C-alpha cells in the first residue's frame, strides 16, 4: 500500500497550476517558487515537515522578489 505522501505531491502540483490562472505575474511567481521550494526542502531533508515548510517559505520569497 502506498503512503499518502506518494499521492500528495501530484495533487498539490495540480492545485497550484489551476489556482494560478487568475493571478498576477508576481503572485504566480510566488506560488511557483513556494511549490519548487517545498519539493526541494522535502527532498533535501528526507520528507521532513519542517524542511518542506522552510523550503516553501524560502522559495516563495525568492519567487516574489524575482518579479520586482
């Protein structure tokens, strides 16, 4: 039986893509940065919740600043 983490990442990715349709360019970059950061944080920390959230926060800030 596969764990819920196996299915969670594709669901989050699809949600982000569909949610970005009505957003500003800066909002899109922030959301994409947070998504990429969350995946990177999860990979680097072996799926740690703190690593995933930290990666999302850092990625969101970077994505937001790239738009300026």
